[in-house]
C-alpha cells in the first residue's frame, strides 16, 4: 500500500460503491433454492436499512491490486441480489461478481503493520484543545454528555480538553446543565460537583485518569488490534474489549493511588475518596475494599477485570452502539474470505492481548506502575457441564449491532454472518484456512467449480438445517 493509499485508508478515502458492493450479494444467497430445501419465506433475509450518516472513523480497502471476479456461482448459488429495501435484482445465472480484495490475510497484515509503524513514528503524542464554559455547555446539550479527551486513531494522538472559564462561569454552566446530562452516563452529578464546588472539571486527578484511559486506546491501536483478518462482528466486539481495557487502566491507576495514600499514613476512609474523582467511580471495587479486599491480591485483580467487564456491559455498552458499528467498517480493509468467515482464534488472541499489555501504557511507565498480564482474569466461557473452554466469555452484541454487521457484511461479501458461519463449518480446517480457500476459489473458476461439486449440496443442507433450528 503506498503512502498516499494509506493516507486515504486512514482518513476515509474512496469506498466501495453501494451498487458494486451489492453486486457481490449473489455469492451465497440462494443455497437453499439450489437444493430445494428451503421455502421462499425461509430464504428472505431482513437487513436493516441504515441510510443516516454516521460519525466516520471509516477505513477502506487496501489499494493493492484487486480482482473483479466473474466465475461460476459459489457453491451453485447466487442468481438474485437482495437489497436492504427489499427489492431484488436479477443477474446472469451462475455468475459471481466481487471487487473485494483477494490478497492473503498475511500480506494485508504485513502491509497494515508497516504503515501503522510509519503513522505512529510521525504522530504528535498529545494535543490540548482549549474550550470555554459555553462550548462545554453546547456540547452537553447536543450529546447529553461531556468529553474530556479522546484518542484519534487516524492522527495517532490524544486530545485533552482544557477548560478556560472563571469560577462563576463554571457555576452558571453547571446550573444550566443539570437537566441536560444523559443520566445513563452518571456525569451530571460529576460535572456539578466539579464545577460548583471546586471548579475541578479538569483537575489533575481527572486529567490523569483521562490520559491513562486514552493511552490504553493508543497502546491497543499500536498493537494492531484492528489489523485485517476478521469479520464485522469480531471488529465490533474488539471495540468493546478496547473500551473495557481502557476503563480497567483507570481503575489500576486509582488502585495505585489508593495504596500510595495508605502507605503514607492516610486513613482508609480518606484514601477511599480517591475513587470519588475517577470518572466512572468503580463503586463495586470501592465497596469490596471497604469490606477488606487486599488491593494487591489476585482477588483484587480479578475483580478489577471482571467487575469492569460487567459494569461496562450493563452501563455503557448501550451508549456505544454507534461507535461499535463504526468499527465494524474495518472489514473494508480486509480480504473477502476473512470478511465472510472471520477468525475466532485470532479475535480471541487480540482481545486477550489488550489485557496483557498494560505495562506498555506510557503513563504507567512514567509513574513506574507495574501491572503484569491481567488476561488470565478475563471471564471464561463454560460448556454445558460448567467446564471452562479456554475461550473468553464473549460480548453479546445488541440486535441493532447484529443487524448492522449483517448489512455491511452483505454489502461487501454477498453473504450474511450466519451464512459465513455455515460456510466455515462446511469447509475443512480452521477459519484461517477457510479464508485462503475462499480467496483462491474466487480467483480460479476451475477451483470454484470443483468446490461447488464437492461441497455445494452439503452447504445447502447445512444452511437449511440452521434455518430450521432457528425457526423452532
């Protein structure tokens, strides 16, 4: 990928046109029709039609050479395009069209990592954004919350807001904002306390807590969390883990300060006030300390991770719907095989790495805070017998996010995530191998025809069985 291409990739350059992307939908849509095992009602696929603008963090397909493919239909499927508005578009029978990247996942990852390294080497680490009390109030009216800082995944830097306002201006804004803050954020209480009592909206404690949070996003991005190779749902769930890890970093910092105060001779009651100036409060952890939890124990580390996961799922995940869906667009930068079937093993590895990399946080390094690997404390998936499977207990995406994943996957690959799962189950080997198999088939019509003969009926029957089970 050239420097110019990467710039477009990171800054929202040209995307696949909707018409061209929709032309790929025939890849796997009519499996049951080919085998005669599904009714027309069961064949219908509802796709949420999202035409509204979304805040873009969009990434785009690699500018490596891409192939427009015209082959025998994938597994004998695909003579109808299904559009999100319910309309259909007949195209030539037994032909498949796609212009998604067919280069290997390994090639894409290597290119992505090289360009990421270059982008980080040229980035300015942090930027201050000075705002007035009125600007702060306007933001709260518009969004129902206020933002102290954020990580820019395009510029690779952290922006912190600096409030330039007198004590009286802060009090006035705090009074006006009482009814404007989204109560789900629990920030109305915080902003009124900071602004009315002490004007500490951007106090040192809050700034440090914000810095360590945003630096964790910086670390996760630098570790190539969103590199090519996954499907839309996996990218969306990675963003959930990204946010959780950033929240855990704030709790780690608060716990460190709490212990430092205890060592200095401060009473526990006074030391516990450390958690009152952390944006999220972490009441579950504070209460455990009050009951005698050792802040340096394995039990404390497990509570930090699992308690924060639970808190974020219940309190914050609904508020991050748009962001989660935006991150699903990272499939624009991956090949069609990966976008179709994903790679759960790689996804799990990336999620765990976020919780094993806290020692890379620049602020922790500066403060001499040693954290170690906390990935072992992530909640574990269990089988029907209650035995741990070795996989992390996954995030459950909302119906809205699953609908969106289905739409973007359809537009880029021609199949739904559910069909991708069936396809992966039918193909031999791991998902990593499935990706390569699919890309090779789409490049070579003869391979496609051979695979059609070998797996076409099996795939159709598997899809029919899955549909039947879902209907029970």
